[in-house]
C-alpha cells in the first residue's frame, strides 16, 4: 500500500540520502525536459511525463528505494517543477491557517491558533528566493534588492508577504495567510464559539439595514473571515465594489466589482494606492463599498463616502479595542496630511461609523468577538460609544481553554428604531431586556 502524501509530512520520512537522491534526479530532469514546453501542457499530461521520466531515472539507481519513498520523491519533484516546491506539501493540508518561513530551514505553521515547527525545509536561500520569485511574478509583481518587500497572492487566493535581504538579515522571509476554500457561515462561527446567536442576529441586521460597520482586531483575529460573512448579507440587487491591497474577499453576489492596488514599477512609477481606488470607485455608482483593510490616507475618503450617501459600507482595521479603532482612524487622517481641527475629524468619524465589532484571538487559539459597540455621537470633543454585547471572561480550564460567556449589556441601540423603519425588527429580548418592561 502506497503512502498518502497528503496526510503525512514526507519531509519527516525522507533521510538526508533520500533528499540528495531527489536533488540528483531533479537536476537530471532539468537537462532532459524543456520546461517551457511543459508549461504549455495540461497539468495532468505534464505530471504523467515527469512521473515517467522519474521512474526511469530511479530504476537506474544502484541503491534500493522503497515504493513509499519513490512515491514521495516523484511528488516532490513534480511540486518543484510545476508548483511551489516544499510549500505544496503544506498548502495541501487544510488544517494549516498560516505558513511562516523564517529561514530556508526554519518553517512554522499555525493550526487551531497555535504555532508549531514542521520538518519541511528548502535547500538554501537561493531555493527559497526562486519560489518567492515564482509566486510574485505570477501576479505581475517583483522582488529584488531595489524592491525587497512585496505583497502578492497565490492562485487559490492565499495572501503572501515576502521580504528579502538586505532588509531581512537572516535570508528571505515568507508569510502566507491561507485562503479558506470552504467559506464559513455565521452559524459555523456560533458553533466554534466566536460569537453568540444573538450577536449573529444583530450583525446580520445592521448589514441588511445599511449601517456602516468597522471590524477591528489584531493580526490573525479573523477580521477578513467576518468581513466575508457580513458581506454575504448584502442583497444581490445591490452593486458592490471591493477594494483590497491583495484580493482575499469571496463575495458571492453577481453584481460585484473587485479592485486591487498596484505597486510602483522598477522606475518607481505607476503606483495605484487604496486612496486612488476609493476615490475612483465613487465614480462607479456603488451601492456598497467594501474595503479589505483601511490603513492610510484612504480613511478620509472612506469617511467622506460614508457621510455622503454610501450607506452600508464595510471595512476592517488593526486595533485592540473599539475605542482604539476610532483613535487609529483619527491618526490615519492626521498622518495623511489633512489640516483639520481634531473636533472636525472626530465629528466625521462619529457621523460615518455606526457599529464597531471587536475581534480577538485569545491565548487558547480561539477567535472571539469580544465586543459590539454603537457609535452614538459626540460629547464635546469626545466620541461617545455604547456597548451592546460583550464577552465576559471568567476562568481558564486545565487544558488552557478560556471559560466565559457572551452577554448582552441591556442597552437598546439607537439604531434599533432606524432598523425597524426599514422593516428589520429586532426583539428587545435580543438585548437581554424583558419587553413587558419597555415603555413603548
């Protein structure tokens, strides 16, 4: 019985001698096959041709090689020629969320929110750099000493960041945020403990009711996943325009236009920023604007759009709390060079953003919505907010899992009446209130 290379890490099985054999066979194949011709073939035919040649070359070896090792060697050679080399083994594992290459011989992955080192490795810096170049060139980007940092994506939509020497002192560094093939639903997030049923009903209502939503959280907290779920509540008859640095969103609506930024060319020209795309999309008659992540001067244009009739916009940003999220928006506008009084900036933010959803990846690896807050207005120079739902942390069990519960604060949001006028009726019990006690 042959080994299933999709469920077993082949690098943990092969010996140093096996890896040397793989390199020798690979080198011979490069001299015998015309790779430019292989690229024009169907993938199935190209694999068959490489497999046949590998079997022939392996038969010529003097030392015996088991069937399982032969199978693994052939697969690794095919991955090297047609795919992304050692990374293919990791990309085939659906349990891996992130692939982090710190050095050519030091690779970590994230499974269920926890980092672990894997046996997979590249031969040297040159090998790793060639795979990075293959990734970025496939999407029309480049990486070299003059442009040592790059964002790209894989064919399946996974997000890629690479940084090379001289900026990376120990050799090329590669980070891959995996693309989720099976799109998660709100029900699944409830099952996973990311939010409660009541929270799910609320965020569904605010999207359908065309409120502007800001999703805040740290790296890897699940912001893009939640953004995908929220965008799924947008009606199919609305025109949606998405703006991203690296396209990740998986919107299913038929009337969707996807825009992606472009870096400068080798002469330092031709850059198209998120701000350029935000300004341009306003001329494209959008019903909804979805920005993958706001991180710079485009914040002012986004707020202006939200305040001038483009309701129901969605975006994310990096922040550790809802209050910090609004502060970051303020800083982005100031750092963008806009000479506006602080009071005016905060007034823009408070009138544009309706709801802030805070996500956190906690130490047990679980991603949770820790707070949902409504932006209610201004008091003097301070933006006022009211918390609607919160995650109350209580304890930690022996396995390190956090024990806690999602709770309504008992606050009825000011947008409740606004949603009711649009035919979206949220029961008061959703907010932990007995309807008989409410003065209608």
